């Protein structure tokens, strides 16, 4: 009964907070869309980002007040709200999003995500994401490029133009390298060489750095580890059934050479870039093993 009451209270407050935020955000987004005057658009962007940031802060307070989850964050002292970051993280559950917010919200710039171009047509949310100036990207497959060589470089050009709006604004650009949530079935199907991770997809990070590498100062490597044998569900978080969560935050410099190559066309650069990412992923896998052992020792 206690878990049910906790779930109802937490869900209700999260819904009301979202409703209170989305309505003014949509109004500001429409104003920004209809009035193409830079001072108005800049003002709307700042207002929309403030609403989104406040929404995230209130959600964090709701989880802190109503649920017993212990967010054990390590490494925050190295963060700055004035420094643009490329954020990478392992991905196991929808609980990863609140965990990421607990780790860096308010201590680093507000989250920014690369989104598929098709998502701009999602009702309400597409407009809000556009107002938040999330870059919408279009990727052409190798087959499309073989059929139409004139498309080469177009996807990067489109993304760079979308990123131009972020110039001069600190951002935390989030990228989940695995591309999907970890499950044992996916891990076995991939024959992943890592114990706790799926194979990383290097292309997305290479594309990001090529598009806006000069704007990104550091790589923020976030590692999320949960107590228990399996990752918790979001419903378990809402109902107070998630205990100790370790979120380890570690900064790395981004090698300049990784911002300058052509991942799609230069085989030597692609191999070097993949080796860099694989090394980061191997270190993360070893860190997860250590943190899992630490959590088991506390159980």
C-alpha cells in the first residue's frame, strides 16, 4: 500500500509540474516561430530554457522528497555551467534520465540532444524541442550515398547549420553511445566484448564533433550503476523501490585530432576514432565492475 501511495503522489506531482511547464513553453515557442526577429527569438529561447530547467529542478525535488532513492553522485566538483560539454553515458533504463539530471543539472549547462529530423513533427514536443534549439539532424545511409553521390556531406552541412544557433551558448550535448537500452538479450546477440555494455556506436560522436567540435570543451563520461541484479524500471522509481544509485562523473579532454577527420570517408581516421571510443568504453566497463562490487559489499 505504501508503494502504491508513493507512486500515485509522485506521478501526480510530476504530471502537474509537466502540465504547468508545457503550456507557457508552447506559447513562447509559437511566438518564436511567428516572429522571426532576433531579439524576440533570443528572449523566447532564454525563457523556454528557464522553464525547462525549472521543470527539471522541481522534478528532482519531487523525487528527493517522496522517494528513498539515494543518488550517490561522484565527480561534480569538476563541473561548470560556463563550459560546453559532450556527455556520454551507459544506458540501461528510463531511470537513467533522472540519474543524469541528479548528476549534472544545475552544475553544467542544460541538456541538449541531437534529434532525428523526423521528430520535429511530434505534436507539441517537436515545437518545444525546436524552441529549445535542439539540433535536428539528417543522416544519409551508405546505400543512399551510393545511389546519389551528390548527397555526400549534405547531412553534415545541415547539422552544422542547425548547430549555428548554439554558438556562444554553453551546452551539455548528450549522446548515448549504445543507441539503445542494455539488455542481456541484446548483449548476447551482439556478442559484445564488454561485460556490462553494448558495443558503442562511434559514428554519432564523430558526426557530433565534426559538426560542432570547436564549441565542445570537454568530454563528460557519466557511468550509472544500480544496486541489484537488474536495472530498475521507471515505475519502481515512482513507487520508491529504487535504493542506492551511483552516478560517476569524469571529465576527459577531447583530442583535437578527433574533431578534424572525415569518419565516413577516411578509413584510417575511422579506425583511430573507433579505437579511442573503444578505449573509453573498456575503462567504463571496468569502472562498472568496481562499482557493482562496491554496491554488493554494502548490501
